[in-house]
């Protein structure tokens, strides 16, 4: 392959013989980054669930966090930091200020150029009534 030919010109045979396999990575698509963002948000969802809070994120908010957390050079590496600075930290401040309490559902939406955190309306089930 072309990759192996380049390697053979640049590296000694002793080094090349130690390589078992070559894996070629392709750039992430927007959908890949979106799925990575969804998985990272799930970790936040699980942490909040352990505190009695439910987290929902709108599709627009998910798209925006995927855009903010993607870098053409670094791929999805900045995504974790973007989720922390854009969603986790502001949400933590709101929880500490008492705006959300256990048992509530928090919906993250992207509206008018910023993330907003709203208390989602939850319908009572018969067992809760």
C-alpha cells in the first residue's frame, strides 16, 4: 500500500518488521461527532440521575454542542471540554442556586444563540397521583 511504501522509505527495516498492522483513520463526519456528543451527554445524564434529576437535551442543543466541540484538526477531542463549559458548569450553578431540585426534569435547549435550562413539564402518572 502507499502508506507502507512511505514507511519503508522513512524507517529502517528493523522498525518496519515490528509493525503488525496499519490502521488508517478517516475524518469524523458531523453525524459521528453528534453521536459522540450524545454519548458524552449520557454520562452527565447518569450523574444527574444519581442526584434525582433527569436531563433531556433538545436536538438543536445537541447539534450546537457538537458544532462547538468539534475541531477540524483535533476532531472530537474538544467536545468534553465544550460540554463542561457550555452545559455542566452553568447547570451546576443553577442547581446550587436552587433553581432545580431532585425529582425535576431539566431540559437543555438552544435558543437565540445560547443554551437555556428549563424545567420540563412532567405529566403525573397514576402511581404518582
